[in-house]
DNA sequence: TCTCATAGTGTCTTTTGTACATTAAAAACG
DNA sequence: CGTTTTTAATGTACAAAAGACACTATGAGA
C-alpha cells in the first residue's frame, strides 16, 4: 500500500521569506543580493535551508535573523513551491513565509551589517527562480488579510495617526480611500485607543496619535471566522 | 553568505490530501487504513511521497489516484507541516492539499478496489501523526472559501436543487440558514441556471433542478479580490 | 379528498456602505 | 499680529445588502 520509507527520494527544503515594510509612504520589499549569477545582479528573498532539528517557521525565522539581524518577527506561512526545475542546481522544495515590519524601526540594523536592502514594490529588480511568483502571491495574501484583520498595524510604529494608517492601506491596495469613510470604518472596530497626544512635525495642525488595544486585537484575531453569518 | 548546496540536509517530502465529500446529508472525509500501527487501527489521509520528477500538486494527484482511483480532482494547496518529530520514523515535510468531491459520483470506484473509506466529520477515528491538525485546518479553509466563492457546487451532482445546496452549506458551517434568505442570496449571484425539470422521489412536491452557469462561475473565480471596496 | 412533507415566495426593518463639503488648528510668512 | 497655507476632523443623506419573519403551493399516498 504505502511505499516504504527507505525507497524514497529526499530533497532539499528551502525557506524563503517575503518581508514587507512600510516607510510611511510606500510599500517596500526586503531583498538580498545573490552571488550565484555572474553578469547581471540578481536579488533574492530572504532564503536558506532547513536544518535537521528545525521546524519550518523556526527555520524561516533563523534565516531571517542571519540575513538581517531581525528577531521577533511574526512570520506567516504563505505557500510551498516545488516545481521539479524551480532550482536548476538541485531539486528543492521551498516553503514561503511572509512578514510585515515597520521599515523605520529596523532601518539601522538592516543596512549597516547586512546585504539586505529595501525596494519599492513598484521598482522590483529581477528576482531569483520563482521568487517573483512568491511575491505576487504574498501581495495578494497581504491584501486579503488586510480586509479581514486589522493586520496593517504591524507595519506602523506603536503610536500612529489615522492619516498614516490610511496611507498604509492605500499603499497596500494601490488605491485611495475617502478619509471620512475610512476613519469611520477603522474607528468602528473599537481596536484603537486615542491618545491625548498629537503627532508633531508632519502637519501644522497635528493629528491625534492612536495605539492598538491589544486585548481586543488578540480577540479579533482568534475569532477569525466570525464574519460568517449565523443566518 | 548563503550556505552551499552540498552541505545541506535532505529530507523526505510527503503529500497528504484532505478529501471532503458530501452525500446529500453530511459532510464526510475520505481516509485510508494504515498498516503501520499494530494494536489499534489508525487511519490516515491520502498520503505518499514526492517523486523526483513531480511537482507538488501533480504528486498529490498521483497519490490520490493510486489510493482511490480518482482522477481529475481539483486539488488546492492548504499548508505545509514540518515539525521535526511529526513523523517519528524519519524527518518528513508534508505538504497538505484538499479537495471536494461528490460522494455519490465516486462511491463505486472507491469502495470496490481500495482501502479508502468515508467517515462522517462528526465521527472521525484517530488519525496518523498530525493529520487531525491538517483536517481542522482544511475545514477552516473550506468554510472560508465557501463564503467567498460558490465553491460548494463541487460537492454536488451536476444537477441539484436549492434545498440540496442549502443542506450542503449547513453541513459545511454546522449551522442552519433561513431558506428564504439563503435562496435569495444564492440566486442573486446569477451563477445558477434553473432547469425545467424537477427532482423526483425525495419530496412529494419536487424541487426544481439547477445547474451552474460555468462561464460566469469561472469569471467569479478569477476575480477573487473583488470584494475589496474601491473606496 | 384529506393529510402530510417539502418547495417556494415577499415585506419590512436594520445595518452597512458610499458619496460628498465645511470647519478647525497651528505653523510660516509677510 | 493677522493672513496664508496645509493638514485634521467631522456629519448627513441616500443606496444597497442582510436579516427576521409566515403563509401558500404542490403532489404523493392513505
């Protein structure tokens, strides 16, 4: 019935992470320079190999750390890619993860000691293997998640303004929203706590800062399928 | 920078498929008996090993065919599982797929020559490894998809009635719906074509049969993210 | 022809989405 | 110091969708 273990072919397992960032204006993607190709420079997602004692997410986090110094990033599994010829050197199955981070929080860390670099989503270079396909899938997933969860907060500083949040959503969906409707919709979730403090410097009037109400935020996350009507 | 290919550990890649079926009344899951455990009988998802020349989905489809005789089943990738100890015999990464089929269409094929068997979702036996987790994830995904796409049609015969479709959705969501609202909502998609023919035998009055308007159905499928408002 | 099981349908109410324009605050500049 | 400029903040009316709810229609079988 089931074929035996020893008769089976083994293959390499790679972990590739799509890291999205937001700099307050544009949606960005974190890439590393790859030395394999010679003439034209090729960039790659944060990628590496699974080790014998690692779980998949654990491995993706370790690789991300090695390439960028980033830790404690929430990674979410996206999809697995396993076309026989996707890596021409050797048969490899790649499990893709994606994550959202706030560019400014991590800027120094990344650019100092590593070969990683942020690219605007509108100006992506050529990517290794099927990484472009991974990115396209990740952006779709990001959009989907952003409609269901208030996930975008991950991309912003701890304290943020409604106009900043709107800019982020506009970057994710590559569109614009009416600010009255946007703010009404966001505030109606009751996930934001308005602070008594205004953002300085960016506008003359200054916008109120908000933080996420973490208790409620977790609850919403866990009740993923609540949007299904009971009737 | 990136570690070299030859230094890497290889591991087995398994494909496991969660096959949902509907018999007109209950949601069911297709399982195969596993000979590995000795005293208590253990059941397993449709699973097997990736071969060197196969893509992931291709491999899942081939395995499904070998275990059940089923062909031309639409498989969708669900998630990959790779905890180091998930298979105690040897390190294995499993890529899970799921599919929906109409139990009655395939009943003879399956039960005659294979060790596969349908189980009610309410009476699942003990499952191998982390297969239970895979099933739980698949049911969540099925529910999600059923809210977004009119995917449930896959589980019904070509010609079906609105009450049948409602029973299916009620089985998927383990709830009940108001039949007036349900039929209004379904018909408002304009995906169904009403036939001039009634179902015989089940009820005295007999319900009108419908088929899916395949042109429109494909269109809807392709415009996955249309539910995102443009404002 | 009466009974019984299931099919089929309409209306009112509530909620949600969308379009749209004015006032408020504060910095910068003359 | 008041005028200009930029961004923030807010409300209302209309349209669309979702939800609650009850009666009539059909036809088989007793």
